[in-house]
């Protein structure tokens, strides 16, 4: 199923243009409805905490939020006005809920969600947590774009991180919505021996599935040699000239991820090409 509703989460003016350089060509290619979502945070005062916030503080905060919203809308309109597909700029105020919760609500009605990588001084401090929560909770594939990304349109050369997990299977099928009909796709398994991989029914079957869809898949094994899985994915993507990495996300519990760390967090932090996360 090709994406017909694409939701872009616009958190800062600095990242909006970068996201739209990827989102607009996708919407144009698929004739999709493009929604630019701007969630406006509220100042939350927690019960039980005795404090007074002066009215001037509320007014200054609201003025700052409105100013940045106007800047983001101008950038959105600049990139979408010349296009034939339908686009809309949507402002949602968080009020007593978090901006992340409102993003998740909107994301559930989209075929594809696009967010920016954090790393800018102007990004919200909890940007990576915001990404994590949206990926975990929205039930939709989430494409995360690196800061200042200047690469090609996505969908021609893809690396899929494959493992025997539900999340990887979901990712393998989600990528079909944006892969080009004859895309080169590397099904990459990290950690198995080459002999085990060539005898693995699951890896062979998923590679054959892609071929039936008209893609040009290859099945590869890489020994991590002491590197993290995220590092191996990034290295193979560089070798292949990939325009996108696709992977299952957050396969462990949140407690495991917090204590031990996970591939998903490392990819969110360090990736250099767009990554499609599926949960």
C-alpha cells in the first residue's frame, strides 16, 4: 500500500526545511495528503507543587510559541505551495497533555510519519524521548531524517536490518510502501555465520518475498567483529550508497533499553541517512 497520508512532525523552524526536502518528493510521487503537524506545548504546573507562575511568564511563553509556529508555517507553505498534492498545516495545542501524546494521536491516522533527528541546540531537550515514544506507541512506521540531511530522494537503495523478530518482519513489509518498484534492497543479518544465514528459512523467505514485489534484493551476512549492530548497519549503508536504512525498533522492554541500551537508541543518535523504524 502506497502512503496516501503523510504526517510530518514539525518541532523547530531549523529542522522543518530538512524534513520537507524528503517529505515533499514522497507526497508528490504518491499523490499523498501531506499534513504538517505543529504541536504547541503548554506550561504544566504539577499538583502538589506550591509555586506561582507570573502572568508575564505565561504571556512570554505563548508569544515565543506563536512566533516559532508562524516561522514553521511559512517554511511549510514555501515548500508545499507550488505542489499539486493536498497539504495542510495543522496546529494542535497540548494543553494539559504532552506534545508527544498529541503527536501519537495524530500519527495513528497516517500511513507514514516523518520526524527529525535531534542534535540541534534549538531542539526540545526531550527530542529523542519524543521520537522513542512516537515509534513505540503510534503503531505506524516512523521515518527519522538526520539533521541537515542533503542526500538523494529515498527508496532506490535500501538496507534492511533483518532478524527473527516481529519488529523486523513489520519493517520488511512497511518498507514496501515507499520503496521504488525496482529498488536495490540489501537484507542484512548481523551476527549469524554466513553458513547459518544461507540455510535460514526466514531470511531466504523474506528475500524471495521482496523479489516477488519486483525489487532487486540480496541477502548478506556481516560479522560485527566487536562493533555494535547500529555501527554495522551504518557501515553497510555507506558501502552500498544506501539512501535509507529500515529496521525494527525497540524490541526489548523499556527497562531493558534504559539499563543496557539498544540498537534503536544508537541509530536515533548517530545515523547519517534516513531510517525507517517499525514497531
